[in-house]
C-alpha cells in the first residue's frame, strides 16, 4: 500500500517543531518511503508548513475548540498540512480534503477524521474572507510572529540591527532560493562552461563576475548540468562561493578549512588555488565528513580530512603552522532560513549567547595555528551582528597581533555582511584578519 504523503508531511513537521529534529535529518527518512515522483510534493508540503507555521496556526484557531495534545498532537500538524494545500497549492480542494482525512488512519488518529474534515471544509468556505481580512489587517494588530511568519525574538533582533531593512530580510526568507553553481576551473574556463549551459538550453545569469558565480533562472536536476558527474561544476550558493576568493591562497600555502563539512568550500579552494602545498579539512562530526569525501572524490581532489574538534587542536594538529585558515564557524544559520525554514523553529534566543562564546573560543584556539603574516577568514551564515561584526571586534580587541583587512569599499565596515537576497544570495558574513608578523 502506498504511503500517504500528508501523513508523512505531518510526521515530519511534528518531528521538527515539537521534537526539535532537523528537517535535513527527518525529511530523507520520509522520502525513502515513497515513489521518487512524489518527492517534490512531500518537500513542498513540509517546507510550506514550516515557512508559514504561525500564519497557518492562526488560520485554524477559531475552527477548533481546544488544541490537539498528547497522542493527538500529530493531528494538529496534519491539519496545518491540509490548510497549506488549500491556501498555497494548486491541488484541487476535494483531493486535499480526501487525502488529508485519509491520513488519519496511518497516523492512528481515526477519531479526528470528523474534526479535521470539518475544519478544512469550514476554512475552504470562508477562505476568501479570511485571506482578505489578513491582507487588509493593520499589521500592527497581528502578533508579530503571525504577521511575518518568524519567531518574535528573531524579529526584534532584526529590528534592532537593521532598522531600515528588517522587513526585507523577513520577506526574503519566505521565498524559495535560486539554484547557484560554480565552474571547476580545473576543467573549464567560465566562458567555456557558459557556452555549455547555453547548448544545454539551461538559462542562467552571471551575477558576480569576480567570483564567477552562476545563478540558474530555474532549478534543474544536477544530472542535467553539463559534466556534473565528471566534476565540471558544483552546486553552491553565490555567497558561499566568495570564500575561496577572499581567502586568496598562494602557491605553496598550507591551508586549513575548519568546520569544513559538507566540503563545498574545501573543494572550491582546491579548484581555485591548485598550487597550494596542502589542504586539511576538519569537522567535529565524523558522519558529516563522509560528504566531504564524496565531494572530493567526485571532483578528483585531494585533502587531508580529519574528524577533530576545533576547540582542542592539540588532539589532531600535526604541528605545522598554516598560511591560510578558513573558519566557517558554527552559527545560528539565520542567513539561510529561506533554504532551511526549520531553523526558525529550531533556533532559540538563548542559543545565540552560547554560540557567540563557542565562536570566540574556536577563534582563539585556531588563531594559535596561524603563521605570522597569515590570513584567517572568519565566516558565518548568520545575519546577527553578535555572531559577526561584534564578534570580530571583540577578537581584535583581545588580540593585539590581529589586524582587520577591509573587504568592502567602505573601509569602516568590520567585515562584509551579505543579507538574504543581496544579489539573490544567501545571508552570509566574512571578515579577513591578518596575524601581524
């Protein structure tokens, strides 16, 4: 018997929101239960519910007498899956009703069939007026989380950090990200690969000539990219592609990629700077290093891959100082919410202080592995100043041998903060620090 997609979507979103599971971990387990042709719809339902979670919960508040709790809790997420279909997909309403109600059986909540059917039909009957009311409502009268589909603590942080553009960031997070690729310079020049894309009729734009990052007009299966299996190109967001250029490795350099998994930046550095002496890639999670090895193998590149903790370099370091270090630090990942909407509900306000202390400790430990005159490139996929410019300022204050090198044209900027949708890129931060000789 075929698995019910709505049941799987309900289980998946329930696991993320109520159990704190990562969507990246949970979704593949559910995808494994279905025909590959249904993968897109299951992803759409899960991502959609997580993107619009507060709004969907607000939509059903008047249709149920009391919240579903305990063993019935998964039924609450099934209800949200149903509302999302009616509100945001082209699935015919009758199909959304039938499939959603049928999902009660595999979820072992048959007793909720009548309630869920009633709520969906009531919402469908009143949908036009409800959407009109939400659209016309004074946004200040709605709870902030509902109005912007983000947690209130995060909205407040953005308002403080970006008083002129915080709404733009939130709006960008609600849209699907474009697909970016990078060209492996060991195989083709940029112009050569652009010609191959044109021959394959894959529409694209060259957004950033310095990094040669290519944005596709529409996402495609990677196997349709010319020479993907041969290592001619890789999928990597335009913001992440800046790392290899900013690190500026020179021939003969000994290079460390710290917190390297899944290895996109490791591979890009090797492609961009093939004459370096050695590349070491470390990550604390051995399981994630499998992805690094897979990427290196596909691209036919060589690196020393180590499962190691950046806080304790004495347990893995070979004693050879590094000329260049990329520290892609553990962070809140608040710059990639459009790719990973579960981050909105997994991350908590209190996590930020813990992360900033971890980042500072890692920077201090890794700094000791850098040669005098060497370069540390600090990077996060966060938009929060506590993890970015304020973090770097603190490090500079505490380390007299550290010198900040401006990346942007504004030399007063501490690092380079890329916000979500700047040139269609993810939110990202870079700061370049030189160790004085």
